[in-house]
C-alpha cells in the first residue's frame, strides 16, 4: 500500500513514466547496436556528449532543450570523427573509439571545472548516474518525443536497417546507402542517450542499450521478436528497478541497470537453445548418445570376432553396471538390440547402425590421411569423436571425394553404404543399352553423375571395360565411369535393341 501511495505522488509517477519510456526506447534501439557490434560506440557517445551539455549551459543556462541540442551536436560530431578515423587512419576501430570519446569527455570535465570556478554549480554526479526522481514535466515531454521518434523511425526504416545490418554489400547493390543508415542510427543513438540522461545517466545508459537487447537475442533468433522482447525487458527492468530503488532507498539508475542484468542472467541460464542449462542438457544427451553408439560399434566388432559378451563389452567401454543397464534398455526400446541378463544380440536395424558408425570412423580416418596429410598414428582419436557427428549425407560426400575407398589407412575394410541398387551399372553386359534411373541412393551419386553429364533417364550403351573403368556411349560421346561409382549407380531400365 505504501508503494502505491508513493507512485501516486507526481514526482514518482513522472519517474515511472520516464523510466518506462527510456527502457522501451533503449531496448528496441539496442538490438541494432548489439548486432552491429557498436556497444563501444554507444558507450563513447554517452560520455562524449558532455562538452555539448557544458556548451549549452554556457550559452543558454539550465535548459532541457538547450542540453538536448548541445548533446546531440556533440554526439553526432563524435560519431563523425570516430567513423572518419576508422575509414581514413590506420588505427584499430576500438582504439579510435577510445581516443575520441576520452578526449571529448575530458573536454567536458574541464568545462565543468571551469564553470565551477565561477561559482556556478553544475552537478556532474546527476549527469553521470542520473536523477530520475527529479525528472520535470519538460524532461518527460522531451523523452516522450524522442521515444516516439526512435520507435517510428525503426518501424519505418526497418527493412533498410535490417539489410544494412546483416548484408551491407547486398544493401549497396540495392542502392541503399550503408553510410547514411549508419549516421542515421548514430542520430537515433544520440537522441536516446540524451533522453536517458535524467533517468540513468551517461554511464548506465549503456546498460539499458546493451543488456535488454542481449537478453532478447538469447531468447530468439528472429529480429522482429527480438525488438519486441527487448522493449518489454527494458520496460520491466525500468519498473522493477525503480520499485527496488524506492523500497530499499537506493539510487534508481543503478537499480534499473542491475535489474536488467538480472534478466540477462536468467536468460543466460534458462534460454531455449542458448541458455547454459539447455546446453548442459544437450551435452548430457550427446554423451549418452555417444555411449550408446559405442555399445553398438564395439558390440559389432566383438561379434564379428565371435567374442561378444555383456561382461566383455562392459569392460571394453569401462561402464558401470547402472550405465550399461540404462543404455541397453534404451537401445532395446529403440529396436537396435535384443538382450537378456546373459545374452545380447543385434537386430537388423542395430547392425546397420553399427556398420554406419564403423564406416564413418574408417572413412574419416582415410580422409584425414589422404586429404589432410596426417599419419595413421594421428587419426584415431579424432575419428572416435567425429564418427558420432557425421551425417549420412556428409559421409556419402566424403566417400565420393575419396573415390569410394575399400580399406582405411590401417588396412581394415570400409563397410559399404547400406542400400546399394539391386541392379547397378556394373551389372550390365558389353553392348547392352540402359537408362540412368531417376532415383539414386544418395545425393552425392546424383551430383557425380551430373558432373559426368549423365542426367536422369539418359540412355547409354556399355562399350567396354578396362583398367577399373566402364566406358559408356552417351549421345555419341564416350564417358568413363569408374567401377567403384558404377557399382553405386542405379539403372532404371535395360533397353533391348
């Protein structure tokens, strides 16, 4: 009840409205600042506007509009100088930002010091940390005008901001000036920083620009939703931060910034797909998947040697009794294994999956030796990791790139891909005619056939076999097809002539 009574006071109500507008404005604008890696520029502008505030005070005295105009001019001047240095002087981007904003801020501090010696007091503390409880009606109107300007501008120029943020080269080809959009963003950023002075101050305005936006980008990959979420998080941070400041009798600006950081912390922990908890669960699931696949792979190897026993498999993989039992139950439920307390055997599905893992391991070892130049002694550990991550499509491409090898670098046979055609090109007799089938066993095979000029339904004649190659006649042209490829090419129709 006391809190409700407090917000019925004019000063508290103005503080609440101002904080909400700053949270909304900075939250939405901050998405583009974060995505463009401009957090440091936001920090620079928030400090560099100090000379503009001092200059406006000298010229027109204590005036909200005067401060606004002076600060915007200083902010735009800073943005121009930083961009000019980055484009024309051999100085690192972050170094250029640091050089300019520290110089501008220092000039502002020197100006305040000079004013203070004349007996006029200009409180630097309120400028740095804000004084939301002292927001006037004039401050409120100015913040409202800037908030409307920023939100409307983002809605109106959304497509231009989007393309210049993610694809600046394409934007130029579309006739969109990337530099103009950059400076327009700097203009909105300057407006937002100045409008936030009274609420959170120049130091903490960076938190309101960066933290809600970073939180929203953890929660979604779609920019439109990120803008909405960032605005909501900014508003909630402002409301809750102000409430906490009143309840605990502390400074409102820092309380708002800390609240925004708490939202970020929650998102970092619990965000879908990007949160630490979700990633931990993913790692645990991947580890269980790898362990289950290791059971299949090593079980097949031991079965082929006639040595597969539950005890031997458990010893080989160094699993506890509980781990082994859980994994075997899962594999049985998935239809890979049949087992009792004393007997373990593969289903056809389980055997095919185990063969795929062995194929992945040995193909990757072959790739590392043939294409990467590693020795046979260096490849086993990497293949142990990659065999669980390689998709069937990628394995087909590796197999094709290597020329369908039959042995790995250790001399072990590489299992063939399951699903070979019932009648392949290699089954044809000399002078026999046939057509390339519409459907091949993999996209990699189709791609290789396209490279050879063999399209679906293309008619051909087997002319000869020599040196591991089939020579076929297609449209009065001889095409050499390696036997290892011919074994995998599905022939759709044999033509009698």
